[in-house]
C-alpha cells in the first residue's frame, strides 16, 4: 500500500525518471542488497537524466532544424577541404560562449546544411537554444509581419536564441526592406548571440548581394567581425545519392 502511494505521488509530481527507476528496482531482487542511500541515489540520478533529456528534446523541437544531423555522422572522407581538428574544436561550443559566428561556404549539395545543423544539434546538447531559418522564408515572414503588426515582436524573438542559422543566404539580391531586416537582425545579435550563415556565395560577393553600400558595410561589419569561415569543397552529395539510387534500381 505504501509503495502504491509513493508511485501515485511520483506520478502527480511528474517525476517519471524516479518512477521508472523505482519500478525497475522493485522488479530486481538483487537491488535489496544496496543501502537506502545507494538506492535513493539511483532514483535521483535517473530523474536527473530524464529531465535533461526532456530539456534537450524541447530545445531540439524549438530549433526546427532542417536536418536531423549530428557531428558523429559527418562524412569526413567525402567532404574535402575541411580541417577535422578545427571542426571538432567547434563542437565544444566555446565559440557560442564567446558570441562568435560561423560562415559555411561552398557549392550546392556539398553538405553545408548538414554541418550547420550538426553544430546546432551539438549546441542544443550543450544547453544552448538554437533556431533554424531559410533566409528567403524568414525575409518573407518579416515582410508579412510589417502588415499585421508583428514585425518588432518577430525581430525581438530572433534576438533571443543563443544561436540562429540563416541557411541558403544569397539566393536572391536583397531589396530595400530585406537589407533593413538583415541589418536589424545582425544589430540585435552583434556581440550578444551567435549565428551560422550558410551560403553558396563567397564573402567577397556579399557586398553586392546586400546592394546599398551603407547597409552593406554596416551589416557585413557586424557579421564578419569575430567570425569563423569554413569553406567546403567536393561533389554534390545529392547527385551521388541519385546515382547510387539509379544503379540500385
């Protein structure tokens, strides 16, 4: 009866980790050889792990990463031009603690988005909040928000995550409103939070992408300052996978 009351209380308190551990202990006769302190310690450890996993799942859900990528699955043999030691240093997330940025450049299909998402996934595992956006879709959402009064709120929300990814940067030249949007985003995050920008264009072309010289200088100064630049080389992974699929069929 006392055990059932304890189970009911754990359920009410939503201590699912302790509940699972207690159930497992009751099913294991050998556990009774442990002291009360040892058994209780196991319950607390299990709850701690359970809550940590819930927080991680919540951060990953909020991040809305385009790919479910982890750095452990990165194909170092296929992607050329990368310094593995440097990339692994980035997984410590010290660059996020220092409010730095990462620019990932290279041709289409080479794995830029995978690398960006894997770094963001690692950031979530380290306790940092992340948020993924395709640049054009974000700019469209900001344009719509100008008409319905959500603009300032949306800009403010973009300043909150420890890390944001702006993917497919530079597919189209920015118009007047868009370059103002980008300047607002970078100004809000400059020296406060980190960004990963993913682009097919080399940095030297970004001035023309933004267009107006004053905005371009102001924006690029905030982006490039204190940034790590990763240039990826290699053939398109999508083309390789397409060839493999055709050969199998």
